[in-house]
């Protein structure tokens, strides 16, 4: 989702997560499937959700401990996520020893370690400079291509939204309405060279034009 500050993007994520209920209307989180929906959520204040007295490995394993996953399966799943996000060399460090970017990766690894069916990300790379963000875009696309979990993320960076997304929902100013639903035609495998291509620029322009319309509505 891409839209102006204060239009309600985080509120939409909270509703999807089941943390709050809408004032009116209804939402189907798990249509056609009985039982609860497993949701992974990386909050905007991700650093505040990590446990400073635990190591990186300890933070990542927490959701599996809460679900009482067997020790062998737990260790295997944690190691898989550490490797997937290239956190292995940091596994025994405390989170307060990490950079902001690595903390974000730990938060994403923890949110995905139990293989949720819905992953929610609220500005997941907002604390990073542009060059570092681009590297993390690649890591996340690698993860998403491997796992193919339904993902909804909020971004204020139009390049990030177009590079990471399969479609971009552009929202208007508050109260938010969907101004445009823009499909992204670049397939699963994406290289950073895409960002400087003419096709990318054309889609980026569509998103920004819709954003400008939404701010004026």
C-alpha cells in the first residue's frame, strides 16, 4: 500500500491482523478455511518488539517456543531463517549490538519463522539509507520467491513499492479510499538493474500520478 501520511495504512494492517475490528463493514481473513489464520507482523516500531536480553537466535525462535514446537523442528526452522536472511554470523549476538538494518532483518525472520499464511510489513525498510535498502529488497524478494506467502506491506518509498510488490494499491488522503490498483508486470525474479529501466519508470509514474490524485481528493 502506498499513500499519504495519516490516511490509515497502519490501521488497515491492524484490521487484517485481527488486532482491531472495523467500525463498519466486514473483513474475511481466512475465507474458505476453518480455524485461525497464522499471521506474521513486522510493526513500524520493530526495534521495540525485539527482546534485548535475547540473542538474535533467541528472538527468532520465540514464536516457535510459544507454539511448543518440538526441539529438533524448532532448531531446523530457526537455522533456515537465519541462513535465508544471512543472519548466521550474528546469531549469538544480542540485538542491541546490531545495526538498524540487521534488527529489521531479525524482526522479519522472527515474523516468518513459523511460516504464517499472511505476512504484514509496516514500512519494513524505512530506517535504512537508499543503498542499503536496495540490498534488503533483494533479500526479501529471494525469501518471498522461495516461500510465496501472501504479503501486504506499507511503504512511503515508491521505488520500494514497485520493486517489491506484485501490485500497488494507492490510497487517497483520509478517509482512505483506493485510488488505483496497479499490477506490477515484472515477474518473480528481479534484479536491481530493473530500477533504472524504462518499464520501471513507466509503472513508477503511474503510481505517483495516482498518489497525486489521491492527495487532491
